[in-house]
C-alpha cells in the first residue's frame, strides 16, 4: 500500500499558511516555518498569536524537523513557544540561524535544540523526504524557498519572495533552479500570495537606493532612517549611501543594534568599522555628517522613532533641519499610530519623507507578474496559494488559472484544511484544529473567546461592583451598599448616580421582594436599567452579597 | 478703533478645522460647519466626537449663525449636540438642508431651529459679514464653499472640493467665480488639505461610471453595490448604469432608503419610478436583472453588506455568481474590518471588486494639482490649510509656497489656535479650548482621560475585586475573601490561582502585619505581585474591606 501525501497549512491569523505549513507522508512530517502573528485589533490585551499545533501534539511522533525560510518574526517567532512542546531539529540558512539563536538563548532553549545550517543547493534527507533550499530575494538576506521531494512527487514552497533583478546585496533570484524543478516535473506549488492584489512587478530595491541618494544629496541636517530591525538589506542601503556622502551612522535601539552586530559578524552587512558612531558621540559631529538608523515605522509606542516624535528620547531630540525617512509601510491596523507619529515629527519641525511622498520603501513580495512568472517556471500540476488573506488566495488562484492550471487543480483553502494526494490525485481531506493560539503574558492559549468578550465589554462601558453585607439570620442590611466602578463614568462627577444606585439597592432590600438567592440577579437587572436610563451605557454589573 | 478679524479652527480629531471653523469680527462670529468625527481606535467605548465649543459658551452672544458646506456627517453631524447649547440659525443648500432636517427631527429640535436655504450666488448679510456660497464638486451633490466679506477683507473657505470636469450630476466647478474673487482680492484662503499627499489630479467620477459599465457588461448574476448612504452621486451612477443594462434597483438598509427617498423628492436623484423594486420582490426577478444598493463599505458590523457577508441578512443571501462592488475606500482605522468583510464575501463565492482591483471609487477631494489651481485662482494674501491631519497641512502649505505665497503668510496651525488679522497683518493670537469632546451614550464630554485610561487597562488585563468582611471590634476575618474577576484569566480554569490569592489575603490578615487602614494597599500590592509572577499580567485590583 502506498501512503498519501498530505499538505496542511497551519498557522496565521487572517492569513493562510503564513506561519507554518506541514508536509506529511505516512508517519513523517516536516514543517516549513514556525512564526508568530501580531494580534488583530479586537484581540484585546493579547501579546501575540502562534500557530495551533494541536494536530502535532495529538500525533507526537509525526514531526521530524522544522525548516525556516527566512528570519522574520512571522516565520521564526513562534519557535520559543512551540519547541518546548515539540523539540525537533531546525534547518535554516546562516543569517536565519543567527536570528533564531538570539531567540532560543533568551528562552533558555539554546542547548536543547539542534540547529542545522543549510545553503541554497544543499540537500537534506529526512524520512521519505529530500529537501533542497533554493535562494529567493526578499526584504531580508539569506531567504530561501524549499523544494521537497516526496514519494508522490516534488513540492515547491516559495517562502516569501520577489524577483528583484537589482537586489540590495546583488544576489539575483535563481530562475534557473526554479526552471529545472519545472523541467523535472512539480506536483504542487505553494506560493506567496501577499501581493496578489498588485498588478505588474514589485519595484526593485534599486529605486530605494536611488531615493536615498536623492534625499542624502539634498539634506543639510541630520538624517534619521526608520525601518524594521530585521531589514538588514535596508540598513545596508543606508550605510552605502552614508559612505558616499561621508556621513557617520548611529544605530539606535536594542533590537536594531543586536541585529546589525549579528549581521556584520556573519558577513551579511558590509560596513567599515569607522563609519559607526555611538549615540553619545552624536553631539561631536555636525548634523550634516550624521545618519541615525532606528525602528519605529509602525508607530510602536516604545520604539526609538516614536520616543523621538514624542520628545521622550533621552539621547536624540529632533529639531528643525532634521530629515526623517520612514522606510516601510504601515502594516494594516497600524495606520493610526503611524500617521500620528508622522504628524508629531512634522510638529517638531522635521522634514518627514514617507512612502506617499517618495519611494523610500518597496515591498518584499512578488506582485502579479512575478507570481505568474513563478507559475510559468515551476509549471506545477497543482497550485496552492498560501501566505495571504483569503481574498489574496482567491486572486492568486485566478492568476494560476490564467497561466493554464485547471480550476480543479487549484486549492484555495483555510488553515487546518488537509490537502491529500493519493494515486488518483489531490482532494480535500479532513480539517485539523487551526484556531489561532493567543499568547498573553505567560499564558499560551488560556485566553479564549470568553476572556476576550469580557475585555471587550469592559473596554466599552467599564464595570460596577456592588457589595452588601446581610445579617445571615435576619437578612437585614448590616453594611453597604459599597460601590466600585471603573471605565463607566467619571466617578468624581457621578456621585448622584452612585447614590441613586445605592438607594435603589436599599429600596429593593426594604421592599422585601428580594430573596437572598435571587438578590444578585435582581440587583443586577435593576441597576442595569437605572444606568442605561441615565447614561445609555451598559457597564458589567457584579453584585456581591455577603452573609455575616 | 477698528476691530480685529479672527479665524479659529475648532473641530476635528487629528484633523484641523475639519468639523467647525469660526470667522469672528468684533462682537460677531459665524461658524462654517458643525460636524462630528468617529472616535480614534484608542477612544474605547466612545460613540463619536464633536467640536469643543467652550469658547462659544464662554462668549454666549458671539455666534450668529452656522453655515454648512455639505451634508456629510463630519460637517453636519454635531448639530444635534451643539444646537441645544447654542440655538443659532442655520444656512445650507437644499440637499444639505434635507439631510439636516432628518437629524433635527430625530433630536426633536426641528421646531426650535431656523434653517435658511442658500444657493450658490445668493448673498446673506449677518452683522459685519456678507456671505456668498459658491458651488464646488464633492462626493455629494449641492456642496458649496463660502466667500465671506469682512471689514478686513475677503475670506474664502473652500469647503471640501475637487475640480471634476465630468461630475456625476454634470454640474461643473465654478472656476469663474473663484477667479472673480481672486480678481477682487482675497485676504485669506482656507482650503481643503485632505489629499495634499497625492500628486496630480483626482480622477473624475467619469472613471467610476466607466468601470460600472464594464462590470455590468460582464456580470451574469446579481450585482451588489455598497457605498456611503450620503453618496447620492454614486447611487445616481448605479441607477444610470442599471437603466442601460435593464436591471432593477433594490435599495437596502434604513439610512440608504431614507437618503434616496429624500434626494429624489428634492430632485437630486433622477430615476424612473419603475426601476426600483422592494427587497421582498428580489426573488421575482432573475439575478441578471437585479442591482442591490446598500451600505457597509467600512465593515460596520450592523451594515447590510456585512450582514450579507456573515450570512446574517434576512432578505439577501449571497451566493456564487453574485458580483459585489465596494465603491468607497477604507477610512484609516477601518482597514481590518473592511478586509475581513471582503474575505468573507469571497468565502461565499461572490466575485468582489474593490479599489485595489478596479477604479470603482474616486476621492471627493482635490489632489495637489487641483490644490495649486485653487491657490492660483484665488491668489490669497494669506493661506491657511484646513481639513487635514497636521502632516497634510504642512504639505499643503508647501504647495502654497510653491505657488508664490511667502512662508510668513502661510499658517499651519492646530485646532483652537486663533489667527488674528489687524491693520498690520496676520499673527497667531491666543489659543482657545479645543480638545475633542467625546460622546458616549447620553454623556457629552463626561468621559475624559481618566475613564479612557481605565477602559484601556481593563481591556488589556481585566480586573480583580477582593472582598473581605472583618469584625469591627476584633479585626478578625468574618467572611471572605470573595473574589470576582473578569478579563484577566479564564476563571473556570484558574481556580488554583484564585485559591492562592485568597490564601495570600488570609496569610496577610493572620500575620498581624496589616493594619485596617493599610489593608487595601497591602492586599493590592501583594496580589499584584502574585498575579504578575504567575501570569505576567497586570489586572486592576480592587480590595474592599467591610467592617461589620
């Protein structure tokens, strides 16, 4: 009996197959990526979201290894949460490995996990799989996709890619290798759908270098460039431009400093030692000789740029004459914070340059023409758009159809949907658990819909707690009613309302209509009515009846 | 002694001079617009935000009238909140008046407020002012700007405008009148900054009609067009295209139905009676003969489109073959809800067409080239960018400079900043109160930073209330500790933690180290530590100590 091959997109909030995808054959599986997502706006108080690995925990011997495509948080960030449960070996390129090691050290997992370095072209054999990483261009160096030979055929997982013919580090996309897979025959292509809404071709990193050149040419004062700490290529572009214009570079912020250090050690960032200066040395150089690189493009309150914008940064105070470059786009959901930051930078008199004004950022993902080129090179029998929200998968699927793949061979699925390949072909098999696992503080998965619903209610209208102590023999009121309320009304200005609430409770007690066991419900209903009538708000109400 | 002329941008959250601007001379002032804003994402539980009229309440005889530029919520929506405080006459064009009347009737203010109809070209005299509305193109018919002659000179307030040479209703922008003001000499131009980040010229409404034509040509099933209920011009475009393609039009949703009815009665929407059908008649016509017009472009949970997307709409259930058009852009902050709606529509098998895919919407605001044309026509001595966030005002100000206005004559200001014009020129005078006034239920302005901070804390980590009853003579524990918690942990799975908290309180009581008056603080500190240590969360903690 031959076994089935199964592909299972597991991780992502909103997005499908973004953070983790399984490739399974018989009793063995490998995972590609193990990333985290940031919570959606209505996941109140949640720190981050990780893939649902219930299926792997239910089949504890199944997973053999995790292969990482690149070093971004949404591809490696869940490792510290998932490895303690499933301590399998990791496979990653050198820079990705460096970024993973920082994480595992912090989580004290370093000594427990085997990390293997892979390079584009090297082949790893695990169980029934042969796995070969291939080089792709993305917004971080050393990104790869994976070719996975299985007994049922060859699977291509693109990772996150674009076909950039002028990448920041000069490493061109490996079209030949992709074409060779296609020549050999590919069973299924799993391809990055992020930019399926964008026609044409994603602009090359070259245009960012040119824009930097133009800005550096004209700026008279300091230049502050904000980008993601992981965007090593962008930092390289800043350094290159700074070199030409004889500016020194100060790297500000812990995560940025760490990443730059590590990338230099591993040889992924080329810079003469002399170009860097420490933040405390900034005053020793004229403004026209300084570039500051920092984080904060998403308006994160604790980032260096936002602290500068709010005049709360201890070492850098912005002023007229400074030029600030936001070299990133706002992740959906962050727009308000980003706009606020830009407004505040302008208020300080800085000149702010962001993507609406000049091309200071390009996407790291393939647009439609590149997505089509990928299909054309690989010529898969089956096409599975991944790494995108549902609408992007649909649109990406349509592109596949335009490229000649029959609609029946295109699988637009949700996380947890198993796609099975047997001797007759591919079909949708069962679904495995896939709901996002929310991390809040030390709690992994303990906050669910109930706690979130309460947080939502509390965030809208707050709460009121009413405490009364009754004589356990007579049922008479001995103490109270005492009221605590937060988030409902401004308590200091609402004494009348609180007095009215207390009186209502006393009336209810005196009326004799309220039995001890129904007291909480009656008080709750009556106060709800009172509060709604007076304020049109619905605080959560909690009566506590002590019998003493 | 001659008096000073003063201009005061009053209303807007994030945006400046968006919802209300005062023009004041001596003892008289008129306001332009009286709109509301929707709360920013961190204004938890807030329904809407209105302009701060403290300055007008402090000077009760000052305001003589309110002039409305057009019928959008952010220009008329605060009237029901502000007119009870300051019942002045209103001036508006006919359609705007119709929209205002609906509001005032709902608020039972209709009989108390005088509304005067104005037309482009008519002149109103109030105190020292002569006011003339002039026609502008915007995304609602009957929009105007205002020319205000004052003893110090002529002020031009553009309202919200674009220079559309193919507007949906055929009414061209009145370049001649603007040029005539310029010829006469304009002291100050207050101009719409919304699209100051966009180069070039905002595309004409014509392109939307063409796209509709293309979609209607190809769609085989039902077509559902979602847009703002106030976007009467867009509804007209749908009707025009439906007529050509012999489709009937069903208007779905209360606000949309009301606005269409009113606009037809006033003659702002042209449609043969026979083209409309009722929602309950939908099943009587083949899908290819149906267009549904509804709201929901912002992902509003109660809107018709979102209910359709969630399969919760009683009368319209979407299916494969339906084409859904989202004819609007997401207002910043709404992206997540909009994307979720689009994903869900695709999940139902509908074909969804939105702005990333085809030009099914154009902005109602002037882009940079039009903003320059406005300055060129009006040739003001002073330039005051309004109606935009701070960064847009800065960019708009730069355009003014490019057009030859000296930097010293360009005022980029915040809400509440008085700009004064005396015999020597213009200068920044004092600031008047301008913080946004938040409306929550019946409360206007009672929710401030304290309540919002509490809602924020509650939304992140919830709360814990601990109640103990002590003997008032001996200080011994009589009852409790009882604990109520919401939004912190899933209580049913956290009995251990709650027991630990109770034990900690009992230990504290038994240790004798805790005095009655310090008990709340000690309990709070100790439980804070315990909870953080176990969960890394920081719930609000409220100890209640009853003495009985």
